[in-house]
C-alpha cells in the first residue's frame, strides 16, 4: 500500500466492481458472443457478427452521445436497431430483444469472485459502511456480494456514470457522510480515481497491472492510496 496524499478520516468505503472485486477479463466478450448466437437463430440475423453488433453500437452512440451513461439501455437500443434494420417483424422485436438480453445477462454474471474478496469484505463491513458505485450492469445479488453492501448505484439508473459527480454525490447522501470521509476503490484512473477526487472523495487506485502512475496518459491526478491487490485494504482494519 502506497500513500500519495494524507488521509485524516475514513468512515465509509465505496467500490467499483469490474476488475476491482474480481477479474472481469473476457467475461463481457463471452457474454456478447453467446448473445450473438441467440440472435443468429433468427433467419434475418443468421449472418450477424459481433463486429456488426459493435458497429451498430457505435452508430447508436453517435446518434445519442449520452446513451453511454447507461450500458443496459445502450445494449437494448442497439439490439432493437439491428432487428429493425433486418426487417424483423415489429411484433417479434420485444421478445427477441428480451431473449438476447437474458442470455447476455446470464453469461455476464459468470465470473469468479475470489475467496480473498469475500474475506476482505466480511472484515471491512464490521468496521465501515460499504457501497458499490459501478458503470457496468453487474447485479451484486447475482454474484454473491449483496450481503456486504448497504446499496449499489449504477451509471444511468442513478445519474450520469463515473467520473461525473452525480453518482458520487448520491452515494454520499445515502451514506449520510461528507464526501471527504468516503474512500472510493477502483481500477480505472479516469472513472474511479479522477471521478472520486473531483467529487471530493478519497481515492484508492488498485493498480492491477503494476504500472507506474507517472507514466500513464490517463492519470490526471494522484489517488490518496495505491494498491496492487485488493487484500492490501486489510491495513485499514
């Protein structure tokens, strides 16, 4: 654990999810691949590729730049657009969209949460109120983490996504604490570290690739704490 800034008081901790509490590598890629297989079952989409899906997703973003704040809405609208352009019957579109999203959601939650994460959260929860602030679509009750957290906030549903301040401000309100007494833990220098610092939170960067922060282009400010693996947070106990 490395300290870049002094910390006077921590009274609560918020966590990012993906690549912070578990390894998220290839999870989304596999979920999307399974979703494409579902869509390919339909004659009008039998030649649909993942590249086609991503191209349409990019086109949706160009039409509505704010859509990226809610990854669930973005994905649903992308599927609907693909189905519409493929001239699928409007009557079928809702059912096919629901089927594709159900498949994606099932595989999206097929990650392994390490025992070390469970052990750490169990210990931290005895001393601090814990909460989640995520830009993704993982539901903590589906991955066995619900019992540790007082609440989970998601970009889009609960305000603009990190690094925008609304979602951090809402977390502080729900915790009933000043922002400068809340430590946010995450792996992303832009959304987690910069977002937390600019919102008045304390920031802990989990440097999962052991890179030098002084040589990273997306580093805009220093976190209060840097760790390379989550269990290092037991120093806060």
